[in-house]
C-alpha cells in the first residue's frame, strides 16, 4: 500500500487526493440550514434513518471550520458512547482515518496538540496508517504548543514510516522553525524540500523572507525573492510590505524604493502603513526628494493620505528645513478633512525648533492650542530645547513654568533640555536646583543628563562638582562612556586644567575605555598648549601604535609643534606621512607649513607649499596671505609682496585694518589714498 494511503471503511486503500475531492465536492446536505450541534442531536436520536461515519465526519469538519472546537470534541465523545458495542438497537459507527484526521486537526487548532499526539497512537492501534494530512496537522499543532522535540519525533516517525512530506508539511515545518527563530534549520528544510523535488510556493518563501528579515539578513531575503520570481512566484502585498519595511529599517533605501515601485508595477496597491513607513524612513535619512515623490504620487493616484502619512512627511520636511512646504501640507491635510493630532503638531514644532525658527514654532504652538489639541510633554520639550538653542533662556524658563502650570509632568528629556540651556547660559546654580527637583520627582537621570551636568559644571569652573557627578553616575550603574570622557578632557583643557585632563585620560584607559582619534587630538592639543612637546609626541606615537589613524587636525597640530621646536625636517616628514596615508592637507595644514618655513627663513620651501596648495585647489585665507607678504617684505621683495597683496584683495580676503596698514608701511605705501585703494571698506568697518 502506498505510504500516503489510509485504509478505507471497506478495507481498500484511500488516497489523500480522494479525501480532498471527497471533502470539497460533496453537495450540501439537506440539513445545511440546521445548527451543527442541533443536527448532531437530531442524527443521534433518529429512528428512521441510519447515518454513516462520513455523515458524522462531515458534521465534525463543519464544526472545526467554524471554530467550535469544544463542540466537535464533545460530539465525537458522545458519538463513541452512543454507538459503542454495548449500546443496543444501533449499528456501531467506527471512525475512519478521515474522522481521526479531523479530530487531530481540531485538537491542534485548540492548542491541545498533546491530545492529538495521543490520538496518533489510537490511529495506529485501530489499524490505519496515518497519512501526510494527519502528520502535517500534528506538526502544525506541536509547533504552536512550542514542542519542538515532539515535532522532530513526529517528523522522523513520518519519514521512517514511509510517508513522504508534501508542500503543506514542509510549509508547516519551515513556518514553525521560523517562528521559533531557528533560521538555519528553516533554511536547511528548504534545501531538503528542493532536494526532494517539491517546489516551494508563496507560503514557503513568505515564511523564510519574514524570518530572515527579523534576523536582519536582508541580503539573503533579497536573494530568496529573486529566486521565487525566477520560478514565476510573485510576492503578494503582505510580503512586499514586510520587505519594504525591512529594507527601510536597515537603511537600504535603494532596495526599499525599488521594491515599492515593483509592487506597483505588479498592480498591488501599497497600504497607507507601507507608504508611511517608507516616507518616514526616507525623511529620517534626509532623502526628502524621494519621500516627497512617493507622497505626491500617492495623491495623484487619488489615494488620500491618512494622519500617519501626513505626519511623516510633515516631520521630514520640518527637520529638513522646508517648513514652508510642511505648513502647506498641514493646510492640505485639514482641507481633506483629516484633523492633525498632537503628533502632527509636535513634528512640525520639533522641526522648526531644530532649524532655529522659533517664531514659526511659537505660531504653530498657538494654532495647536486654538485647535483644541492639548500640548504634551514632547511639545514642551521641543519648545524648551529650541528656545535654549537660540539663547532665549528667559522664554525657556517661562515655557517650562507654563508646562508645570498646565499639569504636564516634565520627563527626563524636558528636564535635560532645560538644564542644558541653563548650563550654556551660565546659570549653574539654577541648573543644580532643577536637577534636585528632577530627583525629588522620581525622574531618573540618563546618560545625556549626566553629560550635560558634567559639561555645565566644568564650564562653571566647578571641577570638584564635575568629579562628584561622575562618581554619582558610576554609582547609578552608568559608567562614563567615551563621549563623556572626551567631554571631560575637552572641558578641562578649555579652562586650563591640563594636569587634571591628563589624569582623566589615564583614568579612562584604566577603566577599559579605549581612546579614539578625538581623545588623542584633545590631549595632544592640551600638551602643545603648555609646551610639553615631548609628551605630545609620545601620545601621538601611542595613538599610531594602537592602530588609530590620525586625522588632518591631529597632523596639523603635530607639524606646528615640530616647527615650533625647530624640528623642521621631522615636520616635513610628518607632512609627507600624512599625505601617504591619504589624508589631504587643509588650509590650516598648508598655512602651518608655510608659517613654519617662513619662520626658519626657508622662503623657497614656503613658496613650493603655497604652489602645491593652489594646485590642490585649497583656497588660501587672509592669514596665509599675510604671512607670505610679511616674509616677502622682510626679504626685501616689495614688488612680489605688492603683487600678492593685489591678488589677495581681488579675491576679497580682508584681514583687519591694522594688519593692512602694517603691510602698507612695509611696502612703503604711506599715502592715505593708496591705503584706501588696498584696504577694503569691509576691513575698515
């Protein structure tokens, strides 16, 4: 007998296809208008007609399809009792393979796969051979119950019993493995499926693509999509939406846009959620042109964007500085009868504040209140942050107070924005009061708050308080990270606390936080400022030995230090090393080199560097010109100095009037009218 065959009631073999045809082609019975439970009772009590097992099986199947699982189980048990060998006057109804399959499927659907598993044993004892339908139902149910070990047992038993898995079985296995996050096993099952010459279908690919997406393996997901399309299996709207969202999350914008347009070419309409997700992602990535294209394309197709889509594009335009268009879209939104919500207004206010457009933000804030939309914590946080950014500290204080008056409880974001504004405004004592209030209200400080406080205390010259805040941060389970250490070192360097900056640098390394190029640059700059050239050189070599590449700023500082210490040959070597590493000199580097060579009287080298600077299209600034002209004057080359001065003024470079007058005197130009010819009005002003 074929492994996929079951035994029929008459002892013959019944194929799975025959079962499928039987279930789908039976004409509706005369009792179709009856409630299945009522019909079952009627069938049991009937004295004029004998019903076969197929009649009862059909009724069981109807109950399972209508999700009346408990009724189905109860009916089966009652049937067995009523038609048991001990009952009198009734012919015995013996369940067949179809009946058991319906009941196993019922148990699996009601998350009682254990009972279904038990029925499998009864099937064997009754003399039937379970077919692929029975096994597939059991596998699905066991996966739903999270019983992976039992799934393996059933699957292995299925194969050892000679029952070959079909596409439904493999789909159940792959879907279950994907839900259990067994990605590699799911991929292995696909490979086995292909090896057994069973063609995957849309359900197979959908399960795997979604699973790979959840695991951020979008390149493999993309490969599967290409494979399915080669096999003439095309994604449906759900798969397209999932993939577009996944590509957006992974910032694979080109793939996301390509998939979006492919979806439309295949005459599948992207949902508002899909469009909103893509528009929001593109806006966050600064791809406003593409986001606007999708938005306007949506409208041209007659689809009215929902509040989420409108809010996404308004937020993106506001952040990108296109607040005029954002306001136009807001008006369009209202014309279409879609009421902006608090998130919409917050998006516009936040964008305007980021662009330092406080007046427009205030106008939108007032419009929001007139529309009956109550500002929330995010609204006030954006306003406070925006006011502090433009130095309007008094207005920020008033807004913070209004927030509390309106019983909107500030969160860590609101407090941090206000504390930052107070620190920048030099009001450290008031900032400490707000920190105290924050703690009293049970608001836990986060890394940003601590960093703000550390920088504020350093700016206020409160080094001891800065150390105390760092200690408090560590005791709160938030050890300082690289950014905080860099902020500390930079802050101390700015106020001349060189030794303390070096101490923090050592503490940082002892705590296992590896310095980066920024850290080393700050330390090197600090050491050069105090004339500790040898130590600066040691730190620079330590940076290189650790494989941290220097940047143009670090190299420029080192070159300047070498020239200052008379090591012009080493400075030149470092200049060549910098270029060999692919780091292009900037105007500061070139000016440092020119100044260094001029300082030691090597005019020819200075001139060569200046020529290279021009060849590399790095524009000299006023300082560069002033140095070169000064050296030419010292060397008695007044004619060349005058030509360079004329070239400088033609380019619009304008050192201050004192510098120009010094150059004029050096060139022997004492006539006031000639000085006015060379000194631009902007410089005199």
